[in-house]
C-alpha cells in the first residue's frame, strides 16, 4: 500500500491534503548557541492525582491542516474559519490534538484510547514515545479501553509491524460501536468515502484480534473505578468515562466535543466525523450542563495538552478553563 | 540563620505561613501498579520558535498557599478569595507560578529572570532541574537579564552554596531598580516588613557581585533582538521585553500582571508586591491594550506553565487565552 493510500484509508479523503500541508510546520529548529539542546520539544506527559489514583495524560500529538470543506457540516465555512482564527489557529487552518489517558488504580494500569499509531504524520503517533518518557512500560498496561472505534482512538493498538502495542492488555470496545462498525450491512450503506474508510479501518485494525476484544456496556465498570457512560451520537457506541477514587472524580469525555475552540464554544455545530450529529449535540449539552453544575474536572481527548480543564456555561454556549500546570505531583 | 527567618527574609512576613501550608500538597504519589513510574511530574520546559530564535519556557515551580490578608490591597478579601475560587484554586488559597524564559538567538543564550533559587520550598527553585531536562547547560548562558529585583526573579542567580548559578553569564539589571533597591535612604524608609525584607534580600543576593552586574536602560537592546521596555509601577525599574526575530515578535511581560486569574481579570486590583500600585495598574492597561490590538504572543512570568498566551479585551477587563501545546517544534 502506498503511503498516500494508507493515509487516505486511515483518515478519510476529506483530510488527505492536510497531512502534506502540515509538513513545513514540523521543521527542526536551527537555533544553535552552544550548550543548548535545540529543537527538541518537552515530552508530552502530565501526572496528577484523583483520590488515590494516579493519572497521566499522554500526548499522541496534534495535527494542523487546511480546514477541509464540510469540517463543520451545518455552518458556512467562513464562520468555521473565523472561529479557528479567533482561537489563534493559523489562517485557513485548524489544529486538532490527540490525548489518551492512563489511569493507575494501584492494582491496574488502564489506557483509555490509543492514538493514531504509526505512519500518519510525524506530529502524531507519539503515544509510545511519550509513555517511555513517563516511565510507563507498554507491557505493563493491563487494560486498553477504546472509547469508540475511530482511527485516532484505535490505531495505536498496533505497532508499525502489526504487532500488539500492549501485548499483555485486555482490549475493551463498546458493544454498540463494535456492532455498528463491524456490520457489513452498515458498511454497504456508508454514505461517503470517509465513512467507507472508517469501516475498512476498523476491520484492518481489529478484525484479526477480535478474539482478544471484550465488548463492554454502559453503566458498568470497565476497570476498578472506571465507569462507562453513554455519550452516543458522535458514534453509536461513543463512550465517556467517570474515573472515581474515594470522593474524587474526573470525567474522561472522549469526543463529546471535538476541538473546544469550535465545538464547545458552538455546541450546536456538527463536526464532519459525527455519525449522528444531532444526537451528538444533544449529548454535548447534557454532558456539559452536568459537568458545569458539579464543577467536574474533565479530560478531553481533543483538548490541547495536558488536555484537562473545567467547563463553564456561557449563555447557550460553554467555555473551557484549562487547569493550571502543577510542577510537582 | 534559621529556616524560618531565611524564609521570612526572602518572601516577606505576609506570606510566611504560606510555605508551611504548601507542604502537605507536595506528597509523593503512592500509586504503584507495576511498570508505571509513579509520582514524577513531567519536566517543566516548553520550546517554541519566534522567527529564527528558539525560546524555552522553564518552570521554576509554583506555590499554593492560604491567601494572606492584603494580598489584594484595594479590595475586600472576600472578593479576592471569590476570584481565586472561581479560577478553581483550592478554597481559601491562591496559586502563584514562576516561569523564567530562555532565548536562544543563535549566537547568544539569554536567560530572562532566575526564579526563587534554593531553599524556599520543594515546589519552587526548579529552574536548574528543568534546564537540565531541556538539555541547557547553565555554563552556556551568556546573559542573565533580570526584569526587576524581587526575590522570585533574582535569587536563582546563586546556588545553595552562594556560587554563581550561571558562572559565565553577564548579569544585567534595570538601572532604575538597581538605584531604588540599593539606596540605603530608600531602605530606611521601607514602609513594612515585606519591603524591608526585599531591600535586605537585594543586598544579600547582589551586593557581593555588584561588579559583575551591568545596568541597562529602557528602549535599548539588552541582547541581540531583546529590547527592554519601561513597564514601571510594580517596581520603579520593572521591565518587560520585546523579543523580535525578523517579523516575528513575543512580549515577555515579566510582572505586568501577577496571576492573571486575579489581576488580568481585574486589572485595577493592586497586588501586595507593587511598589507603586496605581502606576502598575496604568502600565497594565497600556500594555494589554497594545498587546490585544496587535494580537501579540505574551510570555507571563506568573502565568501557568507553559506561561504563554494571547490577551484579549473583555469590556474594561482582559482575559488570557493560553496557547495550544505544540507536541513537536
């Protein structure tokens, strides 16, 4: 498979041009005063406590690409571009970050979502690199929980040679999403290339390891203290998680919103990747109304690293207040 | 000198209780699933480019302490506490981060401000640790520029044994601040213990190395591409910096505001540490009106790490929009 067709498979036709365009932004620094290591970014991990649990946000990376037509399905592109530019994204472009979470319950090491895996772009697929920086051995992961079966969440379960990236982990997938994406009937009815590619990718990544995958349902613990919550709409089985230890709690929201700069500020905007965008918007309002009322800490897969914050109501909209970085844990 | 009196000397009587109170928050994690390094926070450095220059934000740390009476001089403490709590600080407490900047111009390695140095609290004085993580050798620093002569900006010029932390660097101090803090006449007129301690600390840290200190004036370059800007009020010589390479520019604001959660949202509030609070507030408005108009990137010593963002006008107030973390440079 050529690099281009692999990219196309994984990310969908609509965003192929994005990968190439991101190239020039990744140039290595040339600053070179003696004694200063140049060009290397800090490792992308961030530790914090939730009760007795220790959590680590791990950056899989971020992509900046020209905003494709239809990135926001139900508003004029001019408005979507204006929102991105108002959030200081490069003119005409959009930045999407990807941030899995590791929960150390003391007895189990649980990875929620796996990032893009290898081969997409130099700026993503960094999960294993950043886990290494955090001192977390992939072989030590006990449970991999997938929030839903989109490529940026599942492809990291495999390494470049197709081996399991977390060889000792049970893999857990939402039953509703497994049913949807693995249905040949649904695949036959895929309405566009992006969806066709998503169906094909789910099979490519998960079909040969189906026997290792446990399907989970909402309302139950997928690991000690980690409860699966119905957050459907983005996909039929899209799941958020409540991670609780003692009286402390965090909501791992997965993709309740894609990038907050667009879809939290404008909760009724529909991102291209939603399977049922109307339902996704309803879920968004319900989830953030609840989270704002209880002042819940939220981990957002598509929030900027360290991808943690509180969400507040702002009229009919919402705003994200990122956490303050704690230099010691 | 006892530990308590040293603390008192360095940080002023008003905040002594804070250091002790911060202790319990620094407990090491006990999470212990096999194969996951527990308790260690990611190194606090962040790299980015400004034109051809490579800059690195370096965390010296952060302190969380019970808000002292008079922390905000001109409003009721109830209001100040409410603002802190609205920003998700622990009830009754306030968090203040400290973040120096290193500018690599390609020919010169310039450190702007030095943090608290050793001996204050385990959560601060981390500059050298985080520089090491970033691969920057203290011996390679060519120029140390002090924005003003408060302890959290100057004390890091010395190590625990009193040696120079950056032995090969020229040290540059604002002429106006040097004149103010080194004047015995001014010291004799110090209006409170905090100010007395600041005068004593300036002497303790800088008197024996006065011959190595170059005084700089506003409107001139202190290093190639780094121009000193009059931002007086917080102290008589308080200085911000414009760092420019080609058409790219960043404003290193130093203490134009202390923590933005309180003093950017409420630009007319007076922080306890201001020498001339009215003038500091005028400087604040002037600086942010200009920065907002030109959509300037700003590095803020007391912003949360990585302490970079854009400031926007919000009626008569301002808000900080933190940058998105770039996983690669």
